[in-house]
C-alpha cells in the first residue's frame, strides 16, 4: 500500500477551515492508500480523536501565531519526512509549498494543491503577504522548471449526499427560529466579507435573524467589529459548528449568503446546494466556479446590491432548490486525485 504524507493543513477532524474540510473528505475516501497526516497540535479538539483505518496522525508542536504557524509546522513535518520517507508528499497551499524544493531534493515526488492566492486575504499583514507572494513565485518557478505546468489538473471540491435533519435542538439552544434566518458559514476573517451581510440585515426589516457559524482564527477583532455593526441585534454567532449541529443549521435555513471578498473553491456553496438552499453570493472567481443563476450573484462589497438580492429572494415563498451536483461527487474527486498522487 502506497504511503502519502500530507502537509500544509491544520488537520482533521474537528478543526475549522476549508482546506481542513477538503482534506477530511478527500482522504477518508481513499481507502486503498496509507495517509500520513501531519496535524498542528494547537488546533486539535475532542473530535480530533476520531480515527480512520487508512489514516495515521502525526501530531507535531505548533503555534497560533499568524503568519508563522504554517511555516514552523511545515518545517517540522518535512524534518519528520526526512526520517520516515513516504512514497509521495501532498502539500496544501502556497505557503507550505515553499518547502516543495526541499522535499524534491530528498528524491521524493511532490504534488501541490493550490487552493487560493492566500496573499490576497486581508487578514495578513504586509510582511506575511510578501512572503506568500514569494512562495507563490517559487512554486510557479519550480513548476515551470520541472515541466509541472503541463501536468496541472483542475479538480473541484466535492459534496457527499445529505439528508435534512428534522431536529431543531441546536437551533432551540441558540434562540434561532427555523425557516426564517439567513445563514453564513465560515471562519470569522475579513476576507469573508461578513460585515456586508450584517449591514444589509440592518437595512432590511424583512430579515429577522442572521446566523453566522464560524469562529475566529487568532483573535476576536473581526468578531468584535461584526458585533458593533449589528445595531439591529439580528446576528447570532454559533461559533465553529460541525456534524449534526451544522446539519440542523443547513436544514432549516431560509438561504445561504456568501459575501466573501476572496475564496478558493467555496465548499459552503456545495453544502448549501446539497441541502437545496437558495444562495446569494458575491461575484468573485471562486464563486463563479460553481455555475448559479445570474441573479444569485452581487458585486463584491456592494451592500445596496446585496440588499436587492436578499429582498428579491425573500419576496417569493420558500422553496427547495434543485442543483446538478454530478461533478462534485467525492468518490470521483478522490479517485482523480489519487491518480495524481500514486506514481
């Protein structure tokens, strides 16, 4: 059985993040390979104790220092890889990708998944953005030098089949009214553009509640901003939400709103589509990878246009939407990725 070493993600399960969710679904669908997953110890939760037959956890020391944690943890992971050589190394994100040349010097094959241009995220300060740009440059230079540009493959995120939850116990515990709230899911970071949603909710009397399911990465500055903007006291923060609790939120929401400034391939869109939710999202390259009706998009940061889109949605009776999700089956995606990983 081939061994794949996975670095560049905080780990899974029970750890917040799009790359983390992507990794969880991807590797748990690869039953015929041995996955050695390098996890950041500082982010592990009670849920992280769950095990899978084909996955081995390597939990290494890490920090929560923004801009440093990924570099430090990836370095430790590469040092471990030197001693415990896998068949291939799978690196996630352009920051950890800076170590790809070092891994190649060890004589190991490398596959890099480019999730998004992280340096565009406003959460990073100027030095961190500069470093990420340099990492991106190094990655692209290596790809050109090794002829890897010709080997690049587009593989989307995926979604498993879901069933709606009839329970409202999680909603009841937070004072959330089923069927009447707008839902946003994701980390509380500036690139998510949640302030535009909060402002739109303040302006629209027909919006009763906005539920934001997600937690802050490093500090509460952005959440504090959202709370100050919530003058109408319509926003309910549920923190990092997963499993049955998140299933309940999707099952009973009126619609998903994704007002992001930057996204890679937004898994929350696929999740909302699987639950048949109407969607309103910002018009950015990431959200355009999933083809939605034109009326579902609004110009990024345009609160007036967001208000108009929400008003149009709420003006018609709630009705389950039906989307074509054939392209986003995790079994197919895992098989396609496995072809790139197993040499």
